[in-house]
C-alpha cells in the first residue's frame, strides 16, 4: 500500500492511497469461490459452474464489494501508520479501479491541528474578587420577600413592577403568526420578557380590551419577524400588586433555613451570598484564564467540528423553547448565529486536551471518591446518594472532568501571570460566566 498526503486549505488534507493488485485478486477469487459452492445456474451442476461464467454473471457485484472492502481496510491503516488525526469523515473519490492495476482512491478530510501549548508571562489573566456591600444584602432580602410573596388584585391602573394577567392575539398585516397568542398570560411589567414596547404599552391601563402596536427587534431570533411591526389585541383581565412575604417561621421553612429571627435570617443570607460569590469568583477567573490562553495560542479549529458544535448549540436552544429541528424552520435560531461561540468552544476543548497532556494530568479513583464524598454532603441521605452515583457513568465522567479541570487550573496559576480585578456584587448580573 502506498500513501501520499497533500496539504490543502487550512486543515484540509487529501490522502491518496494505492492498494496492490494482489490484494484485489485475492479477495475477488475468494468471493467467486464462495459463490461457486452455492450458485445454481441452468446447465451446470451445483459447485461445477465455470469461473468465467460466474464472473460474467456476478463479476460487477463482486468487484464493487471488493473495492469497498479494500477501502474500508486500507483507509484506517493509512491513517494509523501516518499518525493522521481525522476531524471529519472522509470524502472518497476513486481514481482507478481497473482490476489489472492497483486500486487508487483519494480521501479528503479535515484534521485536528497540531497544538503545542504556550504560556506567556507577558499577558495576564484577571483574578476576580467580588465585593459584597450591606446594600447588596438588603436587596437580596427584599428580593426573597418579593419572590415568596403573593400577587393580589388591585383596582387601579397598571404600574411598573405590577403583574398583569392578559389574553393577547398578534397579527401582521391582518395575518396571524406562530407564537402570536396566549390566554391568561401572567406578565410582570418591567421584566423585559416581551418584545420592546409591549410591556410599556400596558402601563397606565386598567382592566379592559384595547390594541397596541410593537416592532420586533432587528436581531429577533425568528428572522421572518425581525424588524416587522405587529398589532396585538389585548384583553387585560387583572392588575396585581405583590404582597411581600413576612419574615417568620413559615418563610424559614420554605427556604429550608434553620434560623429563628431576622438577625439569624440575615446572617444565613449573607453566608449563602458569600458561598455563591466564592463560586462566581472562581468561574470568572477561570473564564479570564481561558480567554487569555486562547489569545496566546493561535490555531485554527476544524470547520466540520465547529459545525457539529454549532448544531448541538442550536438543538439545545430549540429544546429550551419546546422545539426540535424537525418542527423548526431554518430561520428559527439560524445555525450561523452559533458559529462564533462554537468555534471558541472547540478551540478551548482542543487546547484543554493538549494542556492535560502537557502537564501529564490524570485522575485517580481516590480523587473521584473524595469528590463524591464532598458532593454527598449536599444531600440528606449521603450514603444513599453515594450508592446511587456509582451506577451513573455519565455523571461520574463529569466528575472526572471537574477534578481534571481543578488540577489544570492549579497548574496554570503557577505558569501564568494574573492581575487583581475587584467588581461589585451588583455587577454580577452584567457578567456572563
């Protein structure tokens, strides 16, 4: 077998493979012999049909089978022997299939890039510290009292932060469109959960029926609606104001807090906020670390892998709104809108894998057991959880990756330069971890 590798654009490679005539002849003869033992042809006894007759009748079919088998056998061997790492399935073109000459075919593929991780002391990542102020704690308490409160009907015009219960029916040029209507829809004014102008048009209204006009944003996820004006028939049924929950034992029970009064309640809220902040600080720092590494390490990712990742992201986005690829048109979350994030994800995954190799990181059973032990403390019946998790291979693999990442981050902290960045707790809402 002869193999030639030609570099095409970026990560594309054309692999030309030639397979000896002897291998073709051997397979062809073997298949004809096998047919000979079974073939029933008029004028000949079973097992005594001449080879030339068999070849005339079955030759084309056998030829195709032999060509396919030779490709299936030689391609993986060529990939392995030449240490090629395919990132895509091969696009095969047969260049020569003359039985009297070597079988020659070409396989065009994308390969994974060769990455040698670089670690620069000149480019620093940001090490985040989040500052919690007294006002943040007060707002957290107020938010809890609101979330666990009850909505009560009021006889007045709707105001910002009120909840309204509405029926609505939308039309564009007199025609209805997908997702244009709802009954007894609960909407908090100011939540920005509807398209621009919708909630504002309800402020100042009392229970009644009326019409409003809104324009879908230019970047709306359904392209056929982007920038289009729609008219909505509104039936405003109820205007409701929140009656905040009381700070008492009933609230403590709902929150599963072992506290007795306001002072203990505030301390517990503060403790939980600090725990959350600790997690957010690590996540933001890790995100900055990875962003820095991607800037330091410049390499291309396979387009086929990027497209696969973008497709997974689109499927996830569709699933979140109750759709599938089958019932969603191409204009609903177009694939191209996920390409940038998909490319970043693929590049980071490839770099992560190479850094693990670079630092020779492994995860032992003891480390997984320790991780499970810590996780089990979050549950009432820790022993039952530990028994259950041992039979969950996917979850255990996720745990392994978490432990592996913790080791990698520790290594990176020693080889990269960092700079402190302090942000306020109130800024977290504007941070995407």
